[in-house]
């Protein structure tokens, strides 16, 4: 399955807020301005890609 990674490192895996300033590229840090979720920016992207994958699989006919 192919998942578009666009904006995944800017999207909060907890609340879903998308904001470019949540990601601090030089420090590889992600801090959500809405809910305060903090993590490594690459980890946040991986969590979002996984979540999109699960949502896509849930929508497939069984």
C-alpha cells in the first residue's frame, strides 16, 4: 500500500491539527500548538502514515 507522506510530519497524531510551525526541523522536534503532544518529527510522521494506512484498510470491503 502506498501512502502519500505529505504533511505527515506537520500533523498531530493525537488531535489531528496540521500546522507547519509545529515541526522544528533543525531539532527534529514536533510540538503541537493545540494539545501539547511532543515527539520526534520523524516518529510523528511514521505514526500518521500508520494511522492513514489503518483507516484505508478499514474502508476496504470485507
